[in-house]
């Protein structure tokens, strides 16, 4: 026969309620079993996600009757990519850059070779290179990009089975009054060292300069991997375009 007994157990500031049942065995011996309920700590609040205009210029282009061009490379057949899936460019369909030697990032694996193709849409010149890994900084020794010009870029794995060719993205190099405004904001920064690096990253973010902001925050996070504020800022940036929303989830997971 089971006889339930309620026992209150106190321990420090927390307590639980144990239900103890005394079970009579055929031999006359008794055995006790108990279960304890405990309070689950509340989940940490996630950063508030906000949609910010201006990082992807393609919406404005579409409004004006213009859309980013899509370029297919050799390993696309009938509009479909061979391999395990197309490479995704970690950028808006049309994004802004201030640097004349920007950095490009895409999905894939670090031990794979990728072919990067960049084309100046104004004069139809191109730059092609093979990259080990999933990022490339346009070299300082190469001919600088031109302020005010728009470039198209795309990536494909050197081996088809490692993924199909990406769609192309457009990178617009800030020029004219827009470039002057960014330059003025950068010139107004008086901090040096890390404080100056953070201030410049904030300028790029505020001015919606996608490529420079992504690079600036990535460099800062590499130096300070546990800095929640840096992860929050880069996560907010990455959350603005579909291609980088999974990266945003990873950054937001670092925010306590």
C-alpha cells in the first residue's frame, strides 16, 4: 500500500516540494522514492531586431525601374547550378562601399578554392583571381576601384561538386556628395586606437556603407571575440539582408 506524504524541503534561498511514497514490500521492508520540481530560470532576452533602410540599394533601383544584373558563370546549366548548392554572397544585392580596395565575403568552406570575378560595369574591364577560403580583400597593389562606379561580382568553387556559381551582387563605390559626407564624418573622429576603430565602424553603419561596416566589425570582433556590443552591432547589420541572417543569429547568440 502507498501512503503519499508531502514534505517541504528548504535549502538556502531555494526550496522544492518532494512527494515521498512509502512502499511496503512482501518481505516487510520499505522503499522510498521521490521526485522534486525546480524552478527553471527565465530565458535571456534576445536583441530586438529592427529593419533598417539603406543597406540594400536594390529596392531603390527597382523603384526607379532598375534591377541588379544577374550573371551566370560556366558551371550553370539551364539556369540551375550543378553541385551541392550555389555559393551565397554575404552582401546585399546592391550595396555601398567607401574603400577603393573593399573586402568580399561568401559562403563555403575555408579549405576550398574559389574563383572570384569582378567587373566594372562602366568600362567593362574585369578582375579575376583564385581565392583560398571565403573572403578576399582587393589588394592595395591592384588598380583601385573608381569612386562613383558600380561593379558586379560573383564567386564559384574551382571544383563544381563543392557548390554552384553564386548569383552576382552589385557593389557601388561611394562618390560625389555622398563620398564627401562619409569622408567628413571619418575626419571628425578624434579618438585613436580601438576607440577610433569603433567610431569608424559606427560611421560606416550610420552611413549604410555595407562593405566597410562588415569588415570593420569583423576585424574588431576578431580582436575582442567576447564583446557583446560588437556582436550586437554586426548582428544588426547582418540581419538586414537574407543572405547573412544566419550569421546574424550567430552574433545575437553571443549577446547576453
